[in-house]
C-alpha cells in the first residue's frame, strides 16, 4: 500500500506544479509590458493633467497678485510707499 501511495503522490501533484510554472511564465512574459506601460504613463502627461497643472499655476499667480495688491494698499494707507508705488490707482 505504501508503494502505491508513493507512486501516486508525484502524479497527483503534477497538476499543481504545471499550473504554478504556467503562472510564473505568464508573469515573466507580462512583466516587461507592465514596466514599459508604467514608464510611458510616467513620461507622458494627459490633457486633463496638463489642464489641472495650468489651473494650479493660474491660481497661484492670482494669489501672488492679490498679496502684492494688499501689501501696496497697506503701504499707501500707512503712508510708507515705495518709489514704484502708484497709490492713485487704488479705490478709495
């Protein structure tokens, strides 16, 4: 009985080994494709990503202009203007 069990053991495990080898082969074949795909995604910018970046840049520039305008208004109110300041353009 032991001899029969020992002879049947490799045959019963054969499917598992073949399945594992097939899975590994598929992983090895698809790995370069996945790597190239990830590289292309990292190197290229979609239109929506470009639009988002441009929008962030515009908002940042608007914030900077607003900050400078508030600083100018404060200097004009305090009477501590700089040589390039034009306080006549400010609303009263």
